[in-house]
C-alpha cells in the first residue's frame, strides 16, 4: 500500500458514506456509525486485521496493517478512542451492520476511486 493508494482510498470512503451505509450517519458527523462497514471495505482493499475497542457500551471497529492502526472513522468521537486492539473478524464486524450497507459502501468506494 502506497501513501497515494491510502489517500485515494480515504477520499473515496469519505465521499461514499451516507444514511444508506449507516443509519446513524449525519452530514455534520459523516463518520458516525460507519466503523463496521469501513473496516470491512478497508480489509477488502488492503488486508490486515480487523480489531475492536470498547467505546461506551458498544464496540468500535478499525484496522491494523503492517504494525499501524488505521481508524478512518475516529473523528466521529469528540475524544479519540483508547485502542485496546481486541482481535475481531469480518464476521463480527458484519454482524453489527447489514450486508446491504457493506455492499453499498464497497460499491461506492470502487466507483469513487480514481482509475490508475
């Protein structure tokens, strides 16, 4: 993964979030509720591990790749989460959303990525 690939991906993800990818999505807080689907689409594209950490009474999902944490939805919180790096899985991340929401985000990200 190059920096350019990551930056293009982040831009495409942010352009793709909506109420169709998370019912908690808000225009003023677009990352809200998008952690499950975003961690899955990141994992599709780059591999690595899906991790989770508790935030309040819910799990927050993010990615780990090549020794680095990638949390594309951290800015939904007023204070960044404390990362406990609890191992998770695609099945667990998907269990917290709907397959249709994940598929919608995956399709939109693909459409929004620049052709190289």
